[in-house]
C-alpha cells in the first residue's frame, strides 16, 4: 500500500510529518480510500527499519521515479586525515528515463544528500 501525500512541495516539514502520520495510521488500519492511493508521481520506499542496507526499488507505474532508503550504519570514514565513525546510509534512485533525464535525478540525489547533511535547511 502506497499512500499519496498530495501537494507535498507546498507543505512545511511539520505539515508533512502530520500528514504522513495520519496516512500511515489509516493505511495500517486499512482505512485509506482508493483516491488516497492513486495519482502519485514519486515514491519513497524505506526498508532500513528491517535492517536492509541497500536495495533497488521498482517504479510503480505511472510514477516517474522511486527512492530506496536503506538503514543507517556506523561506517569508518576519513575526515581531516583521521579515521572516524559516521552514520551513513544508502539512497538509491530509480527513474523512468522516458520521463526524466538521469542528470536531473543525479542533481536531486545531490540536493537530498546536502539537505540530510545540513538538516537546518529543512526549517
């Protein structure tokens, strides 16, 4: 079941959290209407909560793309010449290239990475 958040681009973070919580609760209780599961253009699929680190999600037609979110894992990285542990996660985007160019998807992932690394941008 994939509930749809309509006009997500016009909602702030608080509104998105509230909308998602409502849709999630109603999806778990099988109370979504068919209209609340149709008309989406992009899906986020999160299997990280099941311990999955990386996966390839399949686009739900007629959507244009899907983002696969894996679990966060402490990973050794080099920062300023030192090896330190940092929480890392894999994000994988699959896109229908008949609808969007791969470079556009790459820019989206770069923007998402920047936002996740600088969460104050969400405020």
